[in-house]
């Protein structure tokens, strides 16, 4: 059950949730033949969110390193602490 209409999912919600939870595969909900949402296991979602946050951090680090490499001025650590209210 990888795709199911929203109407069918409404009628079989417990089964849809169990299929996503046990099979660890998303169940896509469709409306007029188009995917509109997905039901996935909560732990799988948590892992996806953590991975996305890690990737965002990696990209931010790359961007910061590129700025430094291009000669852009850096912010002194003492100023960062003041700005964050840590000094």
C-alpha cells in the first residue's frame, strides 16, 4: 500500500498508520491522482529531520568557510559572546 486516496485513507486510517509504522515505507495520500501528503513512521520522520538539520549545518559551515577564504572580515569571539549575552 504505497499510495492510497485520501478518501480511502480516511476510511482505513488505522491500517494506513500501521503500514507506515511497521513497513517503514511512506504511504502516499493522493487526491485526483496527485500525491498530496504522506504518512510515515514517527521515528523515521525524526531521523529525516535530524539529517536535514545536519545537512543545513554542513552547508552553513561551507558558506562561512567560503566567506573567510574570500577575505571577508570575521567577527571576533569576544564580540560574539557579547552579542549572545554570554559576556
